[in-house]
C-alpha cells in the first residue's frame, strides 16, 4: 500500500464526521448514520484503490451503500479489503455523548477477517501488556498482569466495558479484584483504541460487543502494537451457519490479532464526531468554518498521526453540506 493512502483515508473519515456532526444531540440516530454513510461513500470514489467492503453496513439486500462486497475507489491502485463504520456510536451522536467516531480500516486483499454480524467476546490491551493477557484467563489474572506491566496497583487500573445487563457478572468480578471501571453506553472501537494511550486513563477492555467492530478495533491495535483477542458468540443455528459461510469453521476458537488482521500491513483512520478522551469532536466555528480531529496510523511503519484540520465548508463538495 502506498503511504499516501493514509491521508486519503483520513479525508474519508473527515467528511463523514462533518456530515454526521450536524445531527449531534438531535435524537435522530438514523439521520446521523445516513449522513455519515452518504458522505463516506461519495468520498471513497476519489480514493485511488480497488477496494472491496468486507466489514460494512450489512449485506447487499440490507444496505443501499457500503454493503459487504461493494467495490470502492477509482478502480486503480492497490487491491484492498475495506472495513467501515460510518458512524461508530449512532446513539452517542444522537444524544451528544462521548466518543462518537467515523472509522475506516484498509488492508491488502484477503487479510481482514470477514466477521459476521453477531456478538464477539473481546479483550484488548495496549503495547505494555501485549502477550500478558488471555481471553480464557480469569478477570483477576488479566487485571494483575496489566497492573504489573504498567507498574500500578490493581486499584489504579481502569477497565472499560459496555454498560449492558450481560456484563453484570463481569462487572462484579472486576470490582471484586479491586480495579476501577469505566462503563460506556456504546462505542467499543474507541474503548479498545484508548487502551493504547496513557492519556486516556484506560488500561484494559473487556466484554462482548459486535464482531465487525472487533475487526476494526483489531486493525487499530495492530498499528499500535497492542493486543486483541476475540471469540464469536453466535446465538442461533442461523448464526452458526453464517460463520461457516464466511470461512469460520470453528466459531468457538479464540481469534488472535493475526486471525483478525493477518499480514503485516493495515491502515486505520478515525475522526471524532463528538468529544472523547483521545479525539476532539467536530466544532462548527461559524462563517462556514469547522474543525476536525483525526487519528491515522499504519501497521507496517508503526506511524501514528493526529491530524487537526480546518475546513471551509462553503468550498467543500455538497455532500458535506447535506
């Protein structure tokens, strides 16, 4: 993949963020998602690549655009797998909460797991704790490993997870071990990324969330030298059959980072829509000016860039101004 591709992918997440940010706090999550999806899809047409969506908005009959199997890009350049979440946290944006993101990951063709749309049990940590945690270890063992790697007491460790009834036992185990907890309403891609940056105050992510989001998060952690493990949690025979159709014969096995993102290269980009621990949200400054704050990184080089951009909206394509 050409290194210039990283900046082209950021342009895609930026326009999606600008479009969806207009719906922040309006209570209209579908409108916010549609705005992000439409803007993202249009901007992909300018990216010099031969992309195929492997993680997207659903199957062809479920989504009008950015559906699994859709071809993206100019039709020239590298052949790539594309994973997208046009708006990670539709409820977050609709309610004006923290950590709404627009997210894209690309990697060489055949290297991103074609994760079915179902639940996945996950654990994620940053580079310091890489190789020290395991999905089958106890919560206490994983917390102790993270604490030792960070030279902290367990009482100083912060675990992040979705605030869901299914996590009640997990929450009790974390509290019993003596660690602190940060509960989030949505957005476990942001949660996984935050484990890699000391300034976020997050040390480890636990819990069960969407499998497609797991692949997106894995691409980010591969770029940063972190670790993620996942295990699919199908809830019906239909979902088990779907795993098999997507090439996952044993849905109960632990998927390591190299299973989720194979090969040595991937590019991950995210732009903040609402404020977060790591990225600022879109800010409309008046006089047709808005700012965005993005993160883009590449696995092969380990480069991590934060990009703050100022946009003249009246000079942008109409897709941003919807």
